[in-house]
């Protein structure tokens, strides 16, 4: 069904916990602390638990880990194993989004 002219579809916005940039939810990567206390990357953005969003660029991930921004956003302290997992994931991301063509 077509939308009435002049109305656009609502696009949810979220804020990166590192750089504080507001972007469409789909452009950010969600990290979630599950009700069991496990911290993981939520690719689909649907897992239950406390979530935090980061840009898909390495500088934001490094900033968030260095300044403990994820600890604050997820309301808990990340253990070393989790931090290393998140750092390894960050290595697969471009340094900055401009490099990825955005």
C-alpha cells in the first residue's frame, strides 16, 4: 500500500556512544548486555537486553573501549575477554566511514 504523498516512512535514529553522532539505527552496530549478563554484538538489533550503539568505524570502537563508554552505556563493567572480542571485531571495520564510501 502506497503512503500518502508528502509523508515519509519513520526512520529510527540512534546515537553513537563514542562520537555522539546521531544516525539511522541501521547504520550503527548494536552491542547488547543480555539479561544473563553476557555482552555481545547484536547483528540484527533484536536481542533482548540493554543496548548501546557504535558507528561502523574503528575510531569509534577504540574510543568507546578506551574511555569505558560501553561500560557506562551497558551499565556494567566489561571483562578483558569481552574487550578483546570487541577489539578483534573493530579490526574488520574501516578506520573511518569516509573510507567506506559514506
